[in-house]
């Protein structure tokens, strides 16, 4: 695909992803421009093993993580793990069953609360959650885009979703 | 060590996004885990809604700018 076609096809999606990740709008434009510049520089090496959309999203998210020096390694132990374990008995049954919103919840209110709850995630967790849920990439595509193994992605998604669910549950009162 | 069909393992697999056959079977008779799954699904729906409502800069202007810088 030519650069012009790629720019026409994906600028909106990339801007939305950058701003959704928390990059201020002005910087998001710079980030999108830098993403296409990186694509142009490496166009010959793009072998088509992933879709162009996955490739561009990968560049964008990795640059966003690097920009804030936020590409820390995922911790071996995260507070989300202990919080999750604390919900169960020794036999693995719920000791504190889930409370709070469900599918018929007020989504506008839930979206406002989600905005606050996203601040509690590590940047890698946030990137994994958003690229999977908001940007709509498959697990395989997310692994390619973020350059993580499927095992690592499962850990990131588990922690992200567990934290967000707990946070919404706490705020939904 | 808890059974692989326990609430703990079922909800973990749901949060990871890959519920196994045993987890899906568990969901048939466990209302708490079903509620957990509905909440995880709600997170996805809300994330998509949030993405759709973000205020974006003028996409056309950004396209022109990018192409003029790189073209």
C-alpha cells in the first residue's frame, strides 16, 4: 500500500488510539506523523506477516510507551493478583462475589468511571486492554503489535480487566 | 491448589479472555461467575463506546500535514 493510501485509511484510527491512550491531542498528531514516518522508513522491511493496521498500531503504541519511558517490564507480582485472590476461599469459591454494574448498566456513566479507572493501570496493561477492546485487534494481532508473547498478553489482560472491574465495582455505588 | 473448574480458575480464564471448556461448563451453574463474565464484557463495550466518543482533531488536516511532511 502506498503511503498516501495508508495515511488516508488509518490516520483517524491512529489518532483515536493515541488520544484514547492518554496522549494530548497536539502530541497525538506528532505521534501519528512519527508512526507514518517510521512506516515509510521501514516500508521495505514490512513483509506482510501482519496486517498494515496491526503494524501501524504496533509502531504507535511502542512509541507512546517509549515516549514516557513507560515501557517498564511487567511486574512479576501486581497488586491486582492479591486483590483477585482475596475474593476467593481456599477452595476457590467466591468469598466476596462480584457486585456492581452489569450489561444493562448506564454505559455513559460507566464510560466516565472507566476514564478514571484506566489511571490505575500500568501503561502496558492499558495498551493491551485498549488495543484489544477499543481498537478491536485479535489476540494474535495484539501480540504482534506490542511484541509480547501470548502468555504475557494473557497476564496483561487479566490484570487490566481485574483492576478495571474492581475499580468500577468500588465506584458504582 | 484449587480445582480447575473452581470459581477462581473460571473467572481468571474469563479475565484472560480465553475461557476453557470446563470454565464454560462452570458458567452454566454458577451465577456469580456469570455475573463476573457480564462485567468483563461490559468493560469491553464501555471501552468501545469511550473510543467512539473521543474528541479528535481534524483528521483531514492531519492527513494533509502528514503527507506534506513525508510526501
